[in-house]
C-alpha cells in the first residue's frame, strides 16, 4: 500500500462522519465532546485537503453534497473499523479500573441496578459505572454501552447473550383509584377502567384485546413514553399501570388490580459484545449482574 497517497487527516474524516450522521456541527460537537469551532475547522480542513465541498448549509442544518454522499460510505467503513479496533483493544485490557456502561430500561435502572451498583462499589471500587437509562435498545457495536439488560435475545452474531431470568408483570393501581372505580373481578371488568398508555397505544391495545381485556382508545386518556413517569402516574391515582410484579408488590402505594391474574412473562437477557467478554472489569460487572439480578426480580434478595 502506498501510504503517501493518503493525503488527509483521519481525525478530520471522523469529524466529517459524525457531522453527517448528526446533521449539524453543534450536534456533532456535543457527540464528540469538543468545541463547535474546532469541529468546524476540522471539517473545513478535510474539504481543503480533498479539494471538494462536503456540505451545503440549508437553514440551520447541513446537507451533504454529491461528493459528500460518495465519501460518506467510505467514512462509515473507517468508523466501523475504528470501533472494531477499540473493541479488540478493550477486550485485551487486564485492568480492573475504568468505566463500564450498563444499559437498562428506566424501571430496571431505578429498581434493580442501585443495589447491584452498591455491591460493585464495595467489591471493585476502581470501576466506575455509567448507567444508560433508556427504553430504547442500545447499540453495543457502536459502544453506546458495554453491557445491556434486555427483554429479547440478541440477533447480532457479534453479540453474546445469556438468558438469566424470566420476569413477570401485571396491572397496578393506587388504593384511591381502586376505591373510586373498583372493584374489578375479572379481565372483562377492565373495559371500564382508565389505563396509562406507553407510547403508541396501538402497540398496547392489540395485545390487551388478545389477552381478553376489551379496551379501546377511549381507555387511554393519559399517555407517556417514559416507563418511570408511567409508574409514578399510577401511584398518583391517574389510572392503571403495568409493571414488574416484584417492584409493584414492594411499593406501599400500589396494589394489584387483579391479584390472581393476569401475569405477563418476559425473558431477561444479559448482552455484551463478544470482544468485551474477555475484558476483566466488564466480565466482573457481568458476573455480578448475572448473580444478583434474578433474585432482585423476584424479591428474593440476600
């Protein structure tokens, strides 16, 4: 390979890639943790080195030129290669000090992760924990997290998954709400209840009906994409919410709407990139989560 023919700064190529993905210099600067003027100079420097115009300003955003579109595919390949190098290097690290990022849903982040983190602070004080609290699936290949707690088996062949538990959920409401609209003796009675929606109601209405609950859009007068807000709204008496059985049973402000039914079962997977499984600090955090999480999900803690 003639390395003298590579006539651009690779760091500037990264600046171009992130700016193209984020759509603006300000968003790209935040993603890279650098000042916007510095990032702008890097992109301009790449344009000068290559002799092409990569972006056109449209309103407050940027749009790729034809040359920018043609170069973006190659820049993405460079970015993927850089991530793979980082993953391999991280996997070879022998240090028990450093940061480990854990991705989990909002409810798991506030319910089961705190006692696990407390245990890790005692067992491995050199490890810093970053919790990525999100109901979206984190991209482990792009290092959005090192370890993820998910409710679905990973399909990416580069990810390693372990089924560590089966969690159960049911309907919960405040005592005030149950006194006001109850009692509910069966699934059919829930057709007159008010539920707290979670994002798109169509995603909830269909499975509710298949389960035997005669609901319509009119049953969802309050909606939120936040699982934690959903939980707090149920505690406030706004309507019926759904959540993990053990979490609801331990909450003095919530009661099962139908104590004997229904229970929704869903798997709990622990997931990481295969390369990261060989990293001692990530392996330690993985092992602690795998050991502690099942008991926390059932309320059977040490």
